[in-house]
C-alpha cells in the first residue's frame, strides 16, 4: 500500500495536474515494455515538476500567513497571480492541515480568480460558499473540499463573506489542532508480530487509514532535521528500556520546541536494511507529557535564563529610547496579579517569563492552556503562549494581550512591545519581580570582581571563555557581562563567536558608565 499510495499514485496524479491524465491510463493498460518505460519516465518527470511547483507555491502562500490575523479571521485565504491551477488544491490541503483551519488558495488570471478550498471536520465549506453565491461565477464541492471561480473585483467581498460564514460555524474546539488515534500502545508491544498483524489490514488509504497509536512518556533522545529545507525530523525515541527510530514528516520546524518527554501519536511498520529487520515509526503528533515541561524548565538551568536575558539587554540597548505614545495600549499596573487572571478562549495572550520561578508559576496556573516557545513566537495562529528566553525585538504577531510576568527587565520594555504589537494591550506590574531582581543581581559580579577580570585580561591571554571564567572565579553570565561592559567602555575590542578580544590602550572610566551594568544595577540597587 505504501508503494501504491506514495510512489505510483503521485506519479499517476501528476499527469492529470500538469500534462494529460490519459498518460496514466495508457501506462496501466499497455502491454509493451518499451512504451511502459517511456510513459513511466514521463510521469516521473511530471511528478518531479509537480513537487517543484508545489514547493514554490507553498512557500509563497506561507509568506502570506505571517500577515494573517488568525485571532480575528478563522479562515486562511491566500492568492497570487498565475499560480498553477493544477497544484493549488494540494497547497490548500497542506495549509488546512498545517494550520488546522479552512484554507482557500486562489490564482489570478485574466481578471478571474480560480480557487481551491479545504476545510477541517465540523466546518462544511460548501455551505460556507453558499453564503457567497451571488459573488461567484461557479462553485462546487462537498463538506471538506470545494472549487470556486469569481471576478477579481469581488475578492474583498468574497473574503469578508467567507470569513463571516466560517466564523458563524466555528468553535474554539474545531480550530484547535488535534490528532485522532486508535488506541494506546507501549513500545514493548511494538514488535514484528504487531506489524504483521497490521499488514493484514492493508491496503491503507482513504477510507481505511493506517492505525495510529498513542505512546505516553516518550523521551526524545535524538532529533535531526532532514529533507529539503529541513522539512522533516529524524528521531530516536525511548520508552523505558525500548528504543525506536522513526521520522516525523513536516515537523522539522518544530525541532527545537519539542518537549524532551512527550506523548506521541505514531504509526508502526517494519524497516529492512542490509537484511536486518527492525520496527520503525512514523510520528504524526507530539504533545508534552504530564510534568514534562516543568521538568524541562528545571533541567535548563539558571544559566540559560541569565544568558538569554544578557543577550536581550544587549540587543535592546542598541535601540533608541522611544517616547511614550498615548496610542500605545499600555497598562503599567493591573488590578489583579498578572499571573492569575483567567485566559479567555484559546488565542491571543502572550505571557513573557524571564525567570524559571515565574515560568513554573504560569505552568502551574494554566497548564495545558499554554503553548510553550523560546526566543520569539513563530506560530502565526497566536494560541495562548508562554514565552521563555524572550528576544524582544523579534516578538511579533496579532496578539491581543501581552503580559510581562516578571515586570520590565529594561527601561522602556513595555513601551517597546506596545509599539511593536499595535493590536495588543501590554500589562506590566509596577516593579520587577523578586525572582528577576535576584537573577539580574547574580549576573553582576560587582566592581571589585570586574577590576580583577580586567587585570587578568591584561596579564594573560585566554583562548576560550571557560578558561577565563575559571581563572576569574566567575559564572559564565558574570564573565560575559564583564567583557561586554569593557567593550562598551572602550577597554577591549571583543567578539563573542568566535571568542576573541584585544586589550585596548587604557583610559580613565567608571564601570558604572557601561549601559549594560547601568541596566542591571537600575533594578538591583
């Protein structure tokens, strides 16, 4: 069934999308080996071209998702000029699957738009199109797939009408990503006997999908992106003493966000390599195991939070101070503790934690209601999210509420976010949290220690930061803070990667004149 579904099927299908569907029929009917070889070669070329066109079109479509407000517009509608009509249905299906919402892909040609739509279970896309009947030249389809043709001038009205129709039928639950499975399975049960039993249920495909299993508390021991543009993920998974290798198609972009201990939904099969058989798995979905995210936070170590904060202070320090604007939606104090308000719906709230203590409190309070990400959010759907190790300048999206759980780490942080996220209200407590004060205090070794660090730099040559930390008796974050402070004061020329520095001619200065140390000591003094 794999050969039919994933090798022969796409090649037969490509002929109808790009060339002539009769090529596939001729291949199946011919009794001439030479003709079969010729036709097979043409179909193979057509399929390769289909992949190229689909990939290019999908990339263009994905670029449009970054400006789509999923918190307000439940259907994803993208369009472009001259997009290949034979491929837009495939792209619509990919978008629908990726973003778990109805998706429409439209191609403009000669003043007309030809489109293909796909939907999620529970939202009848054909009924939604009936609400747009007077705007369409023609349309047809069924509950989860449809095609349309309309005049270009009707596009704005069509988009609005379709969004309204989808919104009236959609619930939060229908638009949440979900993966169905058939039963739970322990890795100890995943053996050759199971795969043989499953093979008797083949061929798998539409109407007879491959059985899927939920496996709990699986440790991701190895993850490696693979495929074109890192689209897929090779995995080594462990549950108790059993280890399975597998692949997760389309999950490459999620590699760094996966919880080390997760529940996974997968299909199992056999792999034969050099005569050796082994069980393989095809992973369809991940979710953090119970307690897995809290355990991951604790294992990350305090240094990860220190170094992330230092990076952000350095980047934010390069930005000019922004004057307060009454148009920015900013609340410097809120009437309720910022870590205890109820979350409304499933989208729109971004919680920013700079310390492990505050992150753990948020997880304990909201649990599975929160997505978890690092650095900056990458999912344009804006599900309620807890952001760790924030890179403030990269934060974007159609958020409705942003909460600085630890307060401002640098002066003007809330104002900067309010300016970047024009649709969001930014909530910020009136003073930094105790845990943030403690974190920042631990990053500053003090003037005496930094004078000794500078003396070491002038006296000796260090080829690695670890050696310098050991010689100075400082943590990695304290050493980095000192080096960047020296660079800001013109005492050294410093690059962090690769590690190198040059001691410059001495000049009279005060350590407190360093913008970095000023930021740290503003909060901790």
